[in-house]
């Protein structure tokens, strides 16, 4: 299990298990969506903060990899 101690050092010890995050679009702006790896259910959304250039990721949650251009094009060049 991930812990946030010691308080104030802005770091997490360990990874958040059974969760992943994906970059999505929300009203034309980018956002990060956290989801359960077991059920696939979307759990939380981090929106763009006011006066910020982009939404920040969830701390300690792994990022899902998207399929590359090769995989989508059938592997041909």
C-alpha cells in the first residue's frame, strides 16, 4: 500500500496498486482520468486548474500506454 509519510516532503513511498491513469479531453482541454484496473471503472478526474497551463497527473498512479502508430497501421510501412 502506498503511504504519504513523512508529511510535508511532497513524496509518496510506493506505488498505488490496481489503478491507472489516461490523458483525456474535457471540453477541448486535457485532463487526467484515473480508473480501476480490475473493473475498468473511471474513478476520478483531474481537471485543468484555473490560471494553469495544463492538468497535473495523479501522484503515484501508473500511466496507461497508448497503441503506437505501428500497431494501429497493422505493422506495415
